[in-house]
């Protein structure tokens, strides 16, 4: 590896599976001191062991604001102040408008919107000037998909937060960008409680609608996060790196 993140301190929320795990592992291989968070202690322990390189992990639920700052305190006391924050924790929810309950609306919003806002806000005292923040949005933030009103709107809100955060934090030379994946081979639909036939239908939809006719890989996404986290993207802030096989624009 090139050592692009040598001695950098990186926190990856939702780093215990899927895209977050692949990103944390790549960051560690590139020399970063990595901390991951997630809601499940068992998968955190497994992921930390697989990441290696003295990675650490903590249980945290971004929907619970009070659980966020203690993680940053522990990371800073272990590794020092944070250079890279990947805000990746999120959930998928699809339902016809008529079937959406207030409980489900709040759950998705608390994680994908409020959770993102406060994950960044609570990090501010622990971030080095010149840090890089990367928020996982989605190619569907700018699309209209039946059944996706709640999920799509939270992803659009994340994209708006990226612009606002970037404008406000530029004085500290903190860069804020989004990475927007398309269909990626992860267990996200299964974790969201989709039945197997629903999961198969979603995968088939994206395979058909994506010009490249395949899902992206978690390793392809991780390389995008590495670009945004490193000095390779030093003149980029408020932007959106689209990795979706052409789904949005072709």
C-alpha cells in the first residue's frame, strides 16, 4: 500500500459491515489508526480483528445523540485528535406512502438525517483543523422511486448537509464531501428486514437499471472514500463523488 493515510486518525461509523468495513480495512492498510462504530458488539469485535493494525471499535447508535460524543472521547484518548470522519451508518426503508407510520418515519430520519447531523456536530471539538469528513449519501438522493419517499428524502437531506457543513467549516480547512453509491453488494437489504424475494427484486431492479449491468463492490466504494479522505482530493469540498455504474445520469 502507498501509506496515503500514515498516522492519520480515522473514525468510520457503521464500520462493522459492508462498505464501512471495507473502508476501515483499506484505511488501516494505508497507515491510519482506525476506530469503527456499530450497534452490535459481536460484529464490531469480529471486524476489528479482521481490520487488524491495532484498530479499535465501540458500540454506538447514531440515533441516540448521547452515545456519540463518548466514542470521540475514547478515540481521542487512545489515538489523538481525529483527521478523518466517515459518516456511514444508515438504514434502508421502502414503503408505499399510505403505509408509512410515524414510528418508521422517525426511525429512518433519526439515523439517516438527525444522526448524521449530530455525528458531525459532536465530532467538532475532536477534529483536527484540516480534517476530512465524508458522508455516505446515495445515487437515489436525486431520483424518484416508488416506495422510497422517506429513504430518498433523508439521502437528499444528507446531501444538503454536506454543502452547509462544507461552507461553515472551511474556515478550519475542514473538507466535507459526500460519496454516493449506487447498488452495492452488501447485506443492507437483509439488515433492513427485507424478505428474500424483496431483496432479490431490488437487486434485479438495479441490475437492469444500471448501465454497467452489475452492482458495485465494497472495495470499489472503499477506494472512493480513500480518495476523499486523503490529500488526493485536497481541492474538493461540498462535492459529491458518484459511484453508481451510471444509474443516475445515463
